[in-house]
């Protein structure tokens, strides 16, 4: 724990995407919040998303937002979690539970710092991405359940 706490300021000073691994209940979200609060982005928003808690049918809209009329029930423009985190940090908790299709979308965001709103235009964001998972991603890559380019 001492080594972990000693490393936090160094990790927080960078803007590099971060993967936090560990068993459920080990405080991965607390580490992510500590990294954010010690970072140059501390004055910006911290948005946490539990990927495992979102139904597959809604996750794209939740992460990237949607425009009015994009699908049945889209009665107004909805800001997604990435847009809400602009200027700050987004924590994608339980990233290992994302579908391969959503992993491709996330890889695109990592590479371009932009995304397409569901039914709308491309939006650029300035956000640090922190991910957390209890899944052994190396094993998931070998099993074809997690994209190796995203893991890299």
C-alpha cells in the first residue's frame, strides 16, 4: 500500500490512460479518484461509469449521448458520460465486461479523443480515461473476449 500511495503523484502527473486491476472490493475506484484529485485535471469533472451495470442496448447512448429522435424514446438531446467528463477524467469501471463492439468504439475514442453522438455529429473531448477491472485482461485477450489492441 505504501508503494501504491507513493506512486500516485507520479501517475497522476501524466495524462496517459490508466488501467487499474484487482479483485472486486479492493478500492479501484478510490485509486482512480485519488489519481484524478492529484492530477492537473483535478478542477475538472470526475465521471465514473460502471460498464457492467449498463445494459448492452443502452451503453452507447450512455457513454456518447444521443440526439432527439435518434431512436424510439429519444425525446431530447442527452449528454453522454464522455462529454460530461470533458476537461476532466472518466473512470470506466469493469471495462472487462464491455462487448467487443463497444471495445472498438472505446479504442477509437482513445486514438482520436472524439466520438460520434448516437444519431448526431462527431464531438471532440479532452478527457483522461481511467479503466478498472477485476477481469484478467491477458486471459480475456487470449480467449478472444477482449481486444488486444485496446489492451495494449
